[in-house]
C-alpha cells in the first residue's frame, strides 16, 4: 500500500544533502500528531524494525554546492509504502492534519503541501520479480552479528548479507523462517554511491531480480529491503 505527498519548497530551490533525515522528522511529527501511542510503539525502543519505507523524487539541477542539492523546480514528491494498513492510514491522517499549517519548516526551508494522493501498487503473482530501486539499498557488513559498515553490490558477501536482512524481516513481520535456498538474487545491475546520512553510507541503486516465495517478495515490495528502510532506503518498484 502506498501514497504520495506533493509539496513545494519556498523560497529556496535546494534540498539539504541529508534530506532523508529531514523527511524522517516529517514522518515522526505526522505519526505523533495522529496517534501518539503508535508513535511510541515504533520510536520508544531503539532499533525496533518498522514496517515501512519511503523515498523522495525531485529533479536536481547542474548547480553544485557542498551540503545542498539544487533543484530544477520547487516541486518535490514524497512516496510512502507499508504493508501495515493501520500505520499507513494513521500517517496519512497525520499528514493531512499537519498540512493545515501553511508554513511547515522542514529541509531547512518552508514547504507547502500541494496534495496527498493514492499510489496504485502491482500484484505479485510470480516467484521471480525484477525490481527498480526508488531509493538505494544499504546492506550492512555483518561481523559477529553486528553491523560494521556497508557493502557495495560487487562485494562477494553483499547478497549473503542482504539475505540475512530479509530473513530478519520475514521473522519479525511474517513469523516466517526464511531459508537460504528460498531466496536468490537472479540478476542485478546495481551501482553504488555515497549517501549523506549520519556520516555517509554506501548506497546501491538500479535493477535487482529476486527469486523468493511470493509473501517474501510482497514484503520487500511494500516495506523495502536492506538496512535503514524506515530512514528512506530500500524502496522498490516492480518492473513490467
């Protein structure tokens, strides 16, 4: 399940390079505004897995300046995705509530919400699906079950560690014990860059084809894949 929020920045024409951190503050305020108990459920405990992901789309310009992403237009679109209908509805209502404020202060700027709209999702009926990243995938370098940084897609252990992430999600949200022979990255064309978030992380974007049980594919489609999903990473779109 998905919806989008279209807003305009005023008067500036740039986003801070760590815009995901600002977007997360926007999510938290909206959730807290609509249902404080639900907000506490997800954010009172450190490292609690969350059943959602998000991405922002915008048109960057050629102008470069450290810490800023200059835009071709004032318009930015926020995309939110979750398999938890109650959470999705609560967040939607919270955004509608805070949108009554015509001068929201986010992204080191003043923004105005233009509209909130429903996004159609695709039904997954096959066990092999090609996804496109709407926000890049982060995969932790796991050592002794602790994150020790992040991996490039061409690292030999990238997909093994991605499996461990999906296995953890499946256990948390589906009560499903995913086995290695059930999850396979058939193909990919992922490239990496550095994302600005709390010091910079290796982020991978492009196409990825995954073979897995349909409930697992539905899970990563609606809740994202990889680390820091609820901080604006790992959001996927079904190709075709």
